[in-house]
């Protein structure tokens, strides 16, 4: 009780009273890099086939 009254921020941190807030992580950059990598791999395979 003493810790709760004197250090409420410490009590909340130890007890975990605050609910977690969901966060949104944008994934457009990762998806763009994956698409670019797939495109480069496909071009590396297809360009030598058509240059014969």
C-alpha cells in the first residue's frame, strides 16, 4: 500500500494495470521489397532464355 501511494507509476509498472494498446505496423515497404526481389529473380531467369 505504501508503494502504491508514494510511487503510483512504479506500482502500475509492476502490477501491469495499464492495458496494452494495439499498434499498426505498416507493411507496404516490406511487401514492395519482396515484390522487387521476385521481379529481379524472374528477370535474371527469363532474360538469358530470350537472348539465345
